[in-house]
C-alpha cells in the first residue's frame, strides 16, 4: 500500500466513523454509506484532501449537502492521525488539512525500496502480451513503427512495474499476399540486374524501394546467376528465403538499437505449417459461425453487429489475412494462455477491431480480453516544415534515419509524450536542442544536477545519511513539501498508467518531478549553514534522484550523472 493509499484509508475510516456517530446523535439519517471519493483538491488552499460524501448522501438523508458536511466535521475524531483539521467547503465538500510531517514518510519508503520504488502490484502476476510494431518484413521500418515501438515497449514496462507478467511479441508476416509480392519484386530485380531493365517488366503492384534491388544484388554477389535456370517458383522461393531472413535480422537489429528487446518473434508461417489456421476455420464452421458460399468460406460477421460477412477462405482455397489473424489470436489466448492481449495498431486498422473481436466471441473467447490501442500518424518537423525525405537516402524517413538525426533518448521520450490516439508532430530541432525547452534534456538535467550536488558534498565528507538519522520535520517549506508529494505520486502514476494503458502518464510525471525539483533547488539551498537542515535536504535530493532514475530507466532512457 502506498502512502497515498494509507492516508486515504485512514481518512475514509474516520469519515465512516463520523457518519455513524452523526447518525447515532440524530444529526443525519441514512441506510447505507455511498461509494464516495477522497482526492487531492485542484487548489492548494482547499487543503490536502477532500471528499464528496456529503453530496452523495443528500438525497438519502433528505438534507442539504452542506448540513451533512457540518455534521461530519462536528463528529470527526482525528486523534492519532495526521489529520490536522477538517472543514466544510463550497456546496458540501469536506476538506482535510494534514500535518506536514505525514508526507515525509515517503523518504523512508524511497530509502527502503530503492531501485524498486514505484512498483505496485495491481497486476498480481496476470499474463499479458503486448504485441507492437509487427512491421511488414518486406522492407524497413517507418516513422509510425518508431512511435509504435516506443509506445508498446514503454507500456510493457509500465505493466511490468504494475505487477503483470508481460510478454513482448513481434508478429512476423512471413506468409500471404505481401510475401508473394515480395517474391515477384525480388525476381524482377534479380533478372533486371543480370539481363537488363527490358528483360522483364517490373510488377505494377510490386515493392519499388531500393531495398529490393539491394537484396537482389546481395544474392547475386553471393550466388551469381544460378537462379536463371531455375523454375519461377524455385527462383522466388530462394530469393524470398535469402532476403526475408536478412530483413528480419535488420528489423531486430534496428529495434534493439532502439532499446526494444522482444521475448517472442512469432512467425505467421507457423500457423500455416502446423495447420492451426485451417483448424480455426473448421472450428468456426463447427460452431455454426462460418458457411460455404460461391466456392468460398465466410464468417458470419453480421451475427456480431458487422454490416457484412467476411471471407475466410477464398475461392482459390487460400486463407485470407483475416482468417490467419483469428487463428493467431486464438493461439495467444487458448494455446498460450494469456489473460489479456494488447495490440498497438495504426489508426487505419480501426475497421478490423470489431471484426476480430466478433470472431473471438464466436470461438468462445471473451472479446474484452483483447485490447486494441489505435495509434495516430506522426510527422517529423524541422524548421517549422514537415520533413518527408531522408537527407541520407532521399527516400521516406525510416526508423534508422530518425535515430541518425536525433538521440534514442529523445525519440523514446518524445513518442511517449502524447496519447497514442492523438496526432503528433515530432520536432526534430527541439529534440536535439540542449536547453530546458527540450523535455528530455530538462528531466535528464535534473538527475545530473542532483548527482553533482551529491558528488560535490561527498568531496567535503558530507554524505547522505539514513532517514532514521535526520529530522524530516525540518522539510517544511512549500517547495520541500511539494517535492515530497511529487515523490509520493510515483507509485500511483504507475498504477494509473497501467490501468489506463497510458505510458504518457509516466513521461509527464518525469517532467513534473523535474520541474518540482528545479523549483525546490531555486528556493532551498542544500549546502546551508544549518547542518541538520542540510542533511534533511540531502536525503530529499537523493530520494528525488532515485525516483528520476527509476522513471527514466522504466522508459529505457539514460539517466546521465553529468551534463
């Protein structure tokens, strides 16, 4: 239980006792205490915490909320708690003011938990898969993959910190129509390189990127023209096999450079080879949710609110991507036993969400166990203009291009500053700027500044003392209390970020903590003449360093000790 949870529990217990006492004294009448909230008021002058219980009881008690609030306050017993005072406010709120010493307990918590500070256990070990990026292996990753990678990886980390058993997964689309197009494109470039541009017409729907030519050339460099005498299918199979493995290797390499390490690289081809995809279609037929018509097999999507039924198996006997995706998700839930699966998709996939959930329901899998986060587009901006082409290649911006233009720290931080469902402009100029205007620099500088304070004082033989050896009540200024409160917010931030599936809350917390520390630093001299106060402030600085380090580490962003 966090400090905030403990104090809210205590306040709640005292409110309940006050209500029962007011009822005994005939001040108010009610049958049941409603589910009320205890929260921090937006305005500091309203106290440390407030409750809406009086307003929720008004109808039941047949009294004005303000009258009920007065009754609660008159019957409130605060002995043995950190509650310093309580008063009715506004239309019927009850505001609580606490002894400032309550928040200093956070220093003991940070000292005790250290690198684990911030972790909570709302997940209780439930198995969660986060599947993200899953870029088409027929080419390099683009800016959307860069954003999806940062969002997915940080969400996975948030869930781990919240007590879930998390698996990061990349779904490799190494089968289906895109691989057929990949093979046709490679074959055309292979023949054109060896026999000239006019030797074969490049497929109109093929992949025209330079990477296709480079892969064909690489095969020629290693094996020469040996495929010219092969059948077309043999030629395409050899080229795809050679190129696909190199592409997947490059995907993995680029993502690891981006500090993303997957637990599982799941290949679509497995679902074809082991027959799972066909068996899933058969199961839907057996359950009465699929039928044959005009030589194809259709899923009864209309049974689940869709406007039309969907094809599972085409007239030529080939499975659709939809059918394979259903089998893939059945594999996640049934074969591998995940409690929850979270997919991060581009917003252009929004139409597939309801169809997939309907298919899961048809298979007897609760559709709410599948969560889809739809991610909006991202634009790279420099000098106030949208950047569409790479300086290095003159082609569309890829993840590799982005990481050559800016730091990994900036990329991961910036992509997590907004909710996934919001459009985002990545300001390249700001990302490389070394000033307080750059959010990641601002946060990292706070960490480096604390490390500098600790280092300089240690050179004077002044070290961080155990909390038990300082007087935390000396930390009574507004800036010191604000900083301790912000430290206490960290576990609750992790809880909310996990429950809302919103890693941007952690990035915002990092900026808020840095801002609160900089305000403290400007107002409170750490190396002051009062040694007791100095020692207390030094403990507060170190606790802030730990929280900043943990936050940045969770986001896989470096925490420099010097800048």
